[in-house]
C-alpha cells in the first residue's frame, strides 16, 4: 500500500472486470485505503447481472410448465422477472430446485424419469466447461429428460464492447482470474491490441488485488502498456486447452444479448446440432422476447462502468437485497449487492 501511494502521481480509473474482484474490493475496504487519485469501477463481470430481462422471463415461463423441474444456481432465484421471481414462483408451487453443479441436475433427471429436468446454464468461460460435461454425461447415459437452457457468455467480446463505448474514461484493467484459468492471458490479447492499456490478470485475495494495482501504477508511471499475468499459481498463458476443447465439443459461438450493452457478435455459447435433443430452447419451443429492465433500474449503466451503485436513485431505498429491483442487487457478484453490504 505504501508503494501504491508512492507510485500514484496522477489520476487513474481502473475497471475491475470480474464480479468476484468487485466483491473482494468492497469486502476488504480496498477503495477506502487507496489514494484518492485511483478510481475503481465495476465492469460486466457478473453473469446473472448481464443476462437480459427477456431471458430471465423465458426461464420463468419454463419453470411454470407442470412437467418441468427447473434447476438453477442460487443467484438466479431472486432476480425479478415480469411476474415476480423464481423464488416467488416456487412459493406458489412451481418445482424449482437449487443445485451446486449441473451434474446434480443430470442425476435429478435420472432419478425422475417421468419429469423434464431443465438446467439454466448461466455463466462465463469459468462454468461453461462443467455444463458441457453435464451434457456429455447425459448423452452418454441416454438421459433424454434432461435439457439445458444455455445462457453462457464469453468475456472478451463484452469487454471490447464496453471499452469501445467508454471512450477514454477507462485507463487500466484488472482482468478476471477465474476466466483466465480457462482462456489464459492469451485470451485477452485481441482486446489488448484494440485497447492497449496497463492490464493485469490477478487473483482475489487483497494482496493479489493490491499487487495488480501497484503493477498498473508502475506501468502508468513508466508510460508502458503491458498485459501481465500476476496469477501464475492458477493461470497459464494458454489457459486450459482441455476445458476449451470440452466446450467446443458441445457449444458453438453465436451472437448474444447482454444487459446494458445489447447484442454483441460472437459473445455467446449455443448448443451444437449434435446435442439438439438436450437444447431446452428447441425442446420446449422457447421464444425469448425483448423485455424492458425494471423501471428506474440502472443495472445496465453500472455493468458498463457508466455509473456507480450509489449514483442509482433506487440504491439503498427502493432497491435493497431484501427487495431487489435489478439483478445487480441480487447476485453475490453484483456491484450493488457488494456496495450495499460493505459500502459503509
């Protein structure tokens, strides 16, 4: 921290891309001890938060079907939809179950052969390989009553889109450690080439984050623009080729819509034709309609670093963790949830 203060000679705005970084920064009070010249802004690093409202509503339509057991990670349960949340639907009798792994959903389908078990696959490159493994397992075991509603997304295209719209407001990047485990620092090379700025892949402990900020400040002082990996204990330059190979077996890259950004070319993962029987969108004829975000919700602006949570007029008053208006106040990786819980 002393070295950071010594190296800080001019204002700088750093965007942490990962929601887990956001939570750690708030939890450990890092913003409070940094020099005033350093501004940290959150990026599109919360998977549930960047899922557009139309897809949230489509998931709820699936959950309303009598023959469906909808399985999901816990973050999605309380995200508000057009007619309440999945948590509200479960209270009214819908069969919605929280799981800790997509493999749990496959096991549930095997145990309930008379029901259709749907898993909502929300996440970035970090979770997509395990979802792909679940589909491979279901196909191998001929479990025909299991399907996936894929909402998986790819981080680099979204980061490029945010930086394109941000102009010169972002000076440096804290890059996500978990995503980099899969795609490596090399996975961000195209982003870095288009938007050269001090950038550091780092872990999630306070010393990891502070070390990355110090590295960025040294780069800025020496007028260097370098993409560096400070998370070598987990991230290899090339990432994890085997995990990406598993993803490539099951998924194909497609255009995808992101909350607050819109459609980004080649930023999503759709289920390949060989696995079409396990595609919930096709099996149930799901049509995702455009849906407006909740009135007054500024989640889109927060995800694209155009606003901080306290600047939202609903924050802490009409929008709280016990009564959220948007997903950024619900998810464990949401900027608003982190700011509300640890901001004071």
